C-alpha cells in the first residue's frame, strides 16, 4: 500500500480491446483523474495482437504488409522507446494513472513508486524479478525489448528482460503503462519489423517470460497482477462510465487509428 492509497482509486480488471482503444482509454483515465475523478489502475489485453510503436519510432522500421496480412494492428504510443509486439496470448499490460501533483516530480522516484505493485505481482507469481542493476547494450534498436536495458524502468528475471515500463504526462496527469512478457513469441515479435537483423535465438537470450519462469497459467498471472495493483492503491473494483467509453471511441477513431498519427506522428486532436 502506498501513501496514495487514501485517494479515490478504481481497479479496472483485464479487458479485451483493440490497440487504439487501449491507448485512448489511458488518455481518458488521465482526463478523469485530472478533473477530480478517480485515479485508475488497470490491466488489459490487446485484441487483436498489436504492435505499439514508440512515439518517435520511424514508420519505415515497421513491416506494414506483414502486420496487415497477419491481422496485427499497429498504433503509436505516447511513450518513447521501440516498438512492442503485444501478442494476444503472450502479453499482459497494465496502466497506472493519477494527477501529476500527487506523484514524485523526480522521474526515478516516480518509477520506483509506480513499479512497486509490478514487482509485487512478480513475487506473487513466483518470479524472481528486479530492476536491472546496470545498463545492457542494445541488440536491435527499433524493438523495445531489444533496446539498451535501462535500470530506471526495465525489469529482469535471471538476467533477461521480462517487463518494460514507461511514463508520460497528459492533461496534468501521469500515465505509466507497461508490458509483462507472459509467453515469448520471438518469430512474430521480430516479423513486425522491416528488415530486422536479429534472429529468434538472440531474442530468446535477451527476453524471458512468466511462463518460462514459473509455468503458471496466464489467467493466474493476470489475477496476481490485478491483486497487487488493487492492494497497492487500496482500489475498489470499478468500470468505465458511458461518457468515458464514448470519449475513448472518439479518441481512438480520430487519433490512434489514424494514418496521420501512426505514420506521421501528427496528432489530429492537438
């Protein structure tokens, strides 16, 4: 439990949505928190599988034809870093959203605070995970899981990356979202990038997964993450309001599902 636990928090349990909608819901939760509504912790599943490109990532690094043929959605995140292939079955994602003035202004302190429930969740799963103790060189820059390891926000298990986490400020709120690797899908993860000069073996040496570490079912891992987030924030189980869902659909359609945002990094709502 954190010093933030005396605030009004809701836990939105895992939900299946397309990538553009998931990113839009983060923005909507930020608007709600900034307007005095509940802060949000949430777990979500990308349906269908999605490549989330980093904010500054070149569209030329993406194999758009492969993604279209394989039914992989492409959307651009607000956060930086490389692209992440969020497999429908192999990825577990979460977000924590709260007003900016309630969180540490120092980035390192903020990551340390907001990653506490993530590390707690890994412990509950039986995964011996911790922040990286030192930097690791990049293997393939366009892919987030193969970029240089950053001790500030990358979580390793047995020396291999198992979770990446990122933050951004939106409408006077802080959004931290992250990806937990449940099952490694190296061939598909690499195939979404155009001309990737690494192979599956190199990927497996850098990246591990919850299933490899413990063998637990995905549903059990999700439950542990939800419990850890909920207890950390002392959150009540909640849901989106109709107004929030309408707003998310609007943002998803106009921004996160648009060519202007995904290919040109031009925000249609700015």
